[in-house]
């Protein structure tokens, strides 16, 4: 299932949608927010810019599918994975997403600068050895 189809499903249901992807169940956008911020699951979040028709920023998180009953015992099996129906408060989602996306971008920029600095230092060391 492509990301555009997953995002369409997210707009059709109220609650948490988990998509089976191999051995993992993956949550996107509002579902990732609910799992981490409301239910306190503390899953690693990954932000990325999707390619395709929407070309938008997306957040996702995942956990092993065999842990579904431990993490979310009330989850209902669906054709795409699992659904946890509920009326969760998403009023802070937009601010949370913007803040976390900004934090992620800043960390990526710092990591990029650090790796470029290491690469430059490494090149200097190699070139000084050649002299």
C-alpha cells in the first residue's frame, strides 16, 4: 500500500491506524502522535518528506507486530493491520508536529555539519600524511 493510500485511510477513521509492514506495525501522523504523546508508548519517531502526489512531511513510528497485544490489547484486526477506535484529543497535534519536525531538521543539520567537519578533518590528515 502506498503512502497516499495510507494517508487517505487515516482521514477516513477516527482513532489509531497501524499498518502491517513486514514484521512491524507502523503508525503515521496523528496515529504516531496519539501513540507517543497520549498513550505514552515512547516509540522512535522518524520524519521524512514523502514523494508522490502529496509531497508532504510525514512522521512515522513502528513496533514489532508480535507485541500488539502487549502494547494495545484492544486493537481490532483489519485488512491493512490494526485499528484502535477512539475519540482522541488532537488539538495540540499541529503544534507538536511543527515543533518535532523543526527539532528533527535541526538535529539533521547539526549531524550533517558534524559529518562534513569530520570528513574535512579526515582529508586534512590524509593529505598531511602524503607530504
